[in-house]
C-alpha cells in the first residue's frame, strides 16, 4: 500500500514541482485536493493542457519525501503554508507573471491580506541619515494604515522594519533563504520581532541556505506584493535597484528619496528619479496616489509631512541624553567605555528583545551609539 502524506505535503510537492509562475490555480480548480492530483495519471495531467514538458517530467517523478519533511518542519515550528488558493495569499502577488506557488510564513498570515503594502529597500551599508529616513518613513506609513514590506537585511531594511514596529504597525520581511536557515544571526532578534508584529516569509524550502541568486530572485516578491517600492540610499550598483526594476516590469510604482548629488551612496536613487521615479519626502508623497482607491484604509492626518528639510544627506545633530525617553535613557545608562553585546543589554536592561531593539535603533538614529560587528554596541 502506498504511503499517504498530509495534505500540506501534497500541496508543497505540487507547488515546487510546478515552480513559480505556474498554473497552480488552474490545477486546483480541476481537482478536489492536491492529494487527488498526486494520485491521478499522467494522461489526466496532460489533458489539462497547461503543463510544459519539464513540469510533466517533475510531476511524474512524484518525489514527495522532501515536501513531507518540509510540512513536518512547518508543523513543528507553527509556520504556516500558504498557497495561491489560500485566503492569506497576497492579492497583488497573484498578478505577477512569476508569482510563487507557495509561501512559508512565520508569524501572522492575516497581515499578508493587506491591500496597502509599501516596500522600502536600500543599501545594507547605509548611513545614519539613510537609516533615519527609512525608520521615520516606515513609521509614518504604518500610522497612515500601510504595511511595510522589506527584505530583513541590514541597513535600510532593518531600519524600515524597526520603524514600522515602533509605530505599532505591521511589517513583512521577505527572505532569500528558507525559514530557520542559518542566515544573518545578528538580525535574529529583529526577525523574531517581525514575526510577532507581522510575518517573515519565504518561497524556499524551510532551512534552505541562501545562494548567490536567491536574494535577487526574492526581490520580485517584495515589489510584487506591494503597490509601490521606495528606494532609500541606493548606490549605482545597489541590489535594491533590482527590486525597482521588478516593480517597473510588474507595473508597480517606483519612488525614491532624493540624495546628495555628489554622494556615491545616492547615485542609484537619483538616477531613478531622473528616469521618472517619484521623489519622496514624506509618507504622504507615497500614499497620495492611493487615497481615492483605498479611502477606507488610508489616514494621513497624523503622519509626518516631511522626513527632512531637504533631500540631501546631511548629518543629523546629536541630541543630549536628557532629551531621550525613559526607555532610551535606561539603555543609555548601561554603557561605559566598552562595547556591549546585545544579549548582555537584554539581561541588564530587563527589556524584551523587541523593546531593546527599538531603543537601540532610536539611540543610533540620534547619533549617541553605534553598532559594531558581532551584534555589539558602543557609545559614539
């Protein structure tokens, strides 16, 4: 007697066998379940008239063992498996030509249903000014009703996620590796925070390691599930420009924060604007085009009207510790002349990891502390 797997295992098998941009919806409309499709004959598959020879070849192998292991890993970690037939699958993502057939979700899949997603991406090695802009823009966007989408990387991505969380909003990180993979350990606490205030998602098998091409490939998901992609501080060869290109090909809006005309860190951003991208100085600039489409979702009453007095990358004045809020002052008081690991700060402050991350980001934006290798921090 043949082995019977869970329905999730059959869904995963079918999704990966078909690959991105497949006719998953068509297939599932013709069969009661993924298991029924699995147990059908090649003749029945061919009669649908939607499969390429390579897809038929993959399907015919009926290699479901890896899919079954993936389903078990997801069950053990309470990760959700979302296919194109599920209610949680991002609406806008269905409309791109190479949409993923399956998404693995760590967090609340409900937030994937948001119609008002805005992507914010940019340099990993970002300046303090760039991170402040991303942080404040993300906070304002979530206050206005948007969900912030980014890539979970260092620099602009991290600042965007932190800004959304600080404002009590939702944020989604799209990974270029499997959930649970050994990747960027210094951002593990941020990913945990995102999963509690939104979702961390991936199209790759759980625990799959990142590859050279996996991150550029995942960028189409960041732009594809968003109405607009905002580029903050991108150099001439920045990977975030690839996300902008995906957005253009998908018919989505592209925006950019203007930067210093002589700074190499903003060449990519400024070129995008020269080629027609919308300049962004506030959340209102991003959302104004959608007010009439989604009037019930957008509230611009309490958002910042400017991110800076100019679009130039100018230094942010360091404020005295007396101007800090109570939590930031508490964290600041823990510092001496040496670097302190994040885990030590968690213990000594008594704060949760997300609370500490938000406080550290605020102090870094103020120019009072700086991050160091190994997830450590020190006074500037």
